């Protein structure tokens, strides 16, 4: 099984710890930064793709990754956008849009 994890904050890190228990699961990690929590805490050595994923490009990027399922770490997006006025509501809307637009099975974690 191929899992595409978008964001690797604390919920993403916890998901990685569980997913790595099975040798049958391949996890591809995308993050907006090259040093998300999962890298800083040593769970993974690096992210596979440093990129910003949005509802506009999620399917184009997913076709490159070819996942069986997409996991979106909502905390990662909130961390980036939550510092501005109205950022929390905006980031939640962006996450909802990404999940709705995705042509692959998609789960939001850390909401």
C-alpha cells in the first residue's frame, strides 16, 4: 500500500510511527518545509517532496505519487496559516477544499 502524507507535524509524526510498523506500507511525505516535526524528531531522515499542496495542485501531485490513500496533517497547515488574523478559519477551509478536491481516498488527521 502507498500512503501519501501531506504535512509531517505532530499528528503526521504519530501516523508515521504507526505506518512504519508494516513493511507492506510505503509512505511518501510532502511538507511545505524541509524540517517538519517528524524530521526534527528523527522519525524520518527527510521529506520526499518539499512543496505546498493546495486544492489546485493536489491531483496533479497525487498522480505523480500514485497513492492508495492520502493523509492530510491539518496541524501542519494551521501552523503556517494560523498566525494571521482569520488564519485558523482560512486554513480549515483550505484543508476541507483539498480533501474535497482530491480524486484519491483522503483522510484528514489532526483536525
